[in-house]
């Protein structure tokens, strides 16, 4: 029984059927720590690098029309931003008129989208094809927005929403629920869209006792998501519904050109499965144009470096550059927001009315050196090399072995900081060159270098130097190739390090926002799972992977011959009992292992010949002792060598 004493509503027949047929990993009774010999993070859809483009929501809310969308699309092309990579034009909430009851077909608001009227057809025959054809002819891709439930976010949460769907209760049911195949076919085949963003308000906000259901406005939908409680969220049912969309997309465009954007705001434990299903997955509730809110959204993604890979990226939400705290009068904040999103491989999606684009904003959106960090083919999200509530250093390893480096001052006072060669995993006895990606000025130093950061400033550089590991790569330098297939998190606690901001939607009413992103304790690069420095038997390690006992990491091997690490139980373990077993697999076969690893013992070397191996798996098992509170473990200096 849930804590409130209310029984959770019975599953709806469709969800129950989906659950019955969904073969979710770990449900079949097999040990999830056994090697699979394959890469399981999402490889469907098209997102080898983070998607870039424009979306109507931050610019216009739901008050959208064709002129606004085409105006921004035209500016993307004429300003050269499309050439710089911003090619996706996404229509967000506000396009629906109704769902036609005679055949379930969705109808577009032709008052706002005149080109959607079908010549010679009936008034409710509409098509987005003329608009997507125009976008495609401009060399752009087109995106559409829907909801997993029967109703949309605007319908449920916003009383004065522009462009609300109209008609009877049934006609206002414009969401995907019960229409997944029909709508995906309509959006992708008939209307020619290339991307779909799938929101989750309709499976969250319409319990039978909600005012909008009681008043007869909408049909009830059992709340599958409880934003305040993961225990009261039906994670499997939410996942099954989103899986049905992913499968429909793959049927519609087999192996093809589409992009699935999951919009669950970090709820429903999406941090654990979004990377296996969608191309981008929102880690937080909506961004607003406020410094504090930008910090919140950044924090939800910034420590998830191992959960982002080519094909599936953390989505910290759309850019708010151009508005509020990030408008032209605040270039320091605008540049920080942009640089940070680039570094953490968040999609770069402009949320500004580009018809008003100024040279100043163009220079931010169009900084090709910073875009190149985000779009680097190696697909490594930046790793936090120095972490505090005031200043953070982010380091991103690029395909050519150079680094993107961001020195970020979160605070409202200036900060003097020192960057060390070791934080870049460069040698401290050879020259390092930094190129400032806003000014192009270069700095050369050996060992360490001081900088002064203005309030809210992010200095962003490209760095080259002599790599500390000359004959290989540390795994923490290539998080894009490490997938925590099983991360061992059993207590799904919210991440306490995420900045709590005052939200625009509730102000200071109530007790303050509750963080939804329940990934605390998941695998980390260069950190222990709870944020400490990696430490085994009293020795600190600045490089390696922090994991939990009961985890299995998949590692893509791109031609390296040897894997090596020093393994041990992390000194951060709360209970100094039990032992660990570390195993290395190559394409499913056990290559090496070490047993009986106990607390406060020095780390032990563990190596394996991985020549010719495609997928290496690193398994950490608890052997002896309770598994209720999995011990943190360390693969120190985990590295692949030529
Ligand atoms: C949710 C999403 C936003 C936007 C709105 C539209 O809040 O998180 O990004 O799509 O819905 O109503």
C-alpha cells in the first residue's frame, strides 16, 4: 500500500498488455551482472552527436503560429546558424486543434498554421506536410511535440494556455495514449516529421480526484508518475509506454532517420533507462531564464557523464540564451549558459525568437569553436575535474586527444583559481597551450596556471599538451564509450548536490522544489559514487571509475590491446564488512578476476589482454556481507593501452 493509504489505481488494459509483452532487462530471471557481450545503450534513431536546432517553447510558450516558426527557420538559414549545425526546427505545444472522433486523426489549428489546410478537403482535413516540405527544402529537419497520455502539459497545468485543444472531452484527447501507431505514422510518414518530443504530463496529472477531472474537463488517467515519490511511481509502466513509442518509430522508419526526445523531467527513474531508449532524455523540470534555474538544470546532467553516449544524451533542456538573466545585457551569463551546455553534450536547442536575432546573440549561438566541442565525434560528455558549490572545472576529451576545458564561477563574486596539468590528464613537465574560445587568445604554461573568473563567468578553452597516458586512454577520458548497463543503485535517492532554485511556477509557496532526479550513487568518472575523491586503503586516485558493488559497465574497445586498473573497495564505504569480486570480460568471456577484496586494503592490479575484443565488461560483485547497502568500489586508473 502506498504511504498515503490510497491504493494505486489498477493498471489500464493497454499498459498491462505492454508490460506483459515488454521483455525488460533484468525481468527474465537472469543475473543482470552476467556479461551480455554487447553494447546495450540506445543505438536506434539518429543522434551520433547531440542534436542542434531551435524549438518554439522558450520563445513563445504555446502562442505559436506558422509565421513565427518559419521566421526563426529562415533566420537559421540566412544567419548561417543552420550551417553551423542548428538544423532541427521543432514545433512544441500549441499546434493541436483536436482529435477527430470519426477516425482518431489529429487536426491542426489552421488559424495558426494556414498552410495545413488541405485544398478541396473538409475543414478538419489538415496536414503539416506543406510546412515540413518547406523546412526540408531549406535544408532543415522538422520536429513535433506530443504527450504520452491522453492530454498535454498545457491542458493539465496551465489554466490560461493559448491554443488549447477544443471540442468534446474525446476531441480534446490529443495525446498518444491509445493512438501510438496511428500518430507516429501520421507524424512521420504523412506529415514528414523527423523528430518527436514526448512529454509525460498526461500520465501524471489526471488522477480521478483532480479538479479538472472532477469538473468533467478531462477523463481520469491513473497517475503512473508521482513527481514527489519514486516509490509511488510505476517505473515499469512508464518505461513500457515509452518503449511502445520507440518501437513504433523503428517500425515506421526502420534503422532510419528519426530522433526520439524523452521529456520526463528526471522522474520515473528515467536516469536509469532513458539512455537505453531515447536519443535525448530530459534530466530536470523546465529551465527558466534565471541564473539559479540554469544551475539546477546544469547540475542534473553535469554528474551524469557516464550516462551519455553517441545515440543517447542527457538533455538539460533548451537554451534560454537571449532572455532574462541570459539576454544581451548579461553577456557573461549568456556565454556561461551556452558554454556549459556545449561541454556537457546537452542538445544545443535555441529557444529565442530568431526574427529578433542581434549580432551579439549571433556571436554566442554561432561560436563554431564551442559548437565543435559539443559536436565532437568522440561523444564524451565533460567530466568534472574540480568540484565545489562555487567553482567547477569541466574537462572534455576530444577525438583528436586535445581537451575542452571550462572554468566555471557559479558564484556572484570574483574567484581566483589555479588550473593544474593533472586536472587535464596532461604531464606537468611539458608545455600546455590553452586557446580561449571567445577571444582566441592563447596561454602557455607548464604545471599550473592562475586565472581570475568574474562573477558567473565561464572561461572556456581548447587545451593541448603532452598526455599523461601516452600509450592509451583512461576510461574516465572516454565516458562516451562506457555504459553503466547495471549501475547497482538500489536506493533510488535524489541527488542532494543539485542546486535548489526558486521555481517560476510556484515561487516561494510551499516548501520548495523536490529534486526528481534520483540517480544518487550511480557510476562516476574520476569520483567515488557519492562524490568523494577516489580513495582505496588510504591512497587517493585522481583518475578512475567509481562504481557500486552490483554493477556491470560495458566498454567499447576501439582497437586497444590491453586493459589495466587497480581495484579496491572505496574508503567511503560506510560498512567495513563483506568483500568484493572484480571481473573483466571480453565479448562475454571471463578474462581476469580478483576475489576477496576487503575494506582498507591497498588497491590490487587487475589486467587483461583485450586485443580483438569489441565489448569489455567490468563487473563488480559483492561476495559476502549484505547487499542491502552496496559498497562503493574503485577501478582506479582504469585504462586501455595500445
Ligand atoms: C513541459 C515540457 C516543456 C514544454 C511544455 C509544453 O513542461 O517540459 O519543455 O514542452 O511541457 O507544454
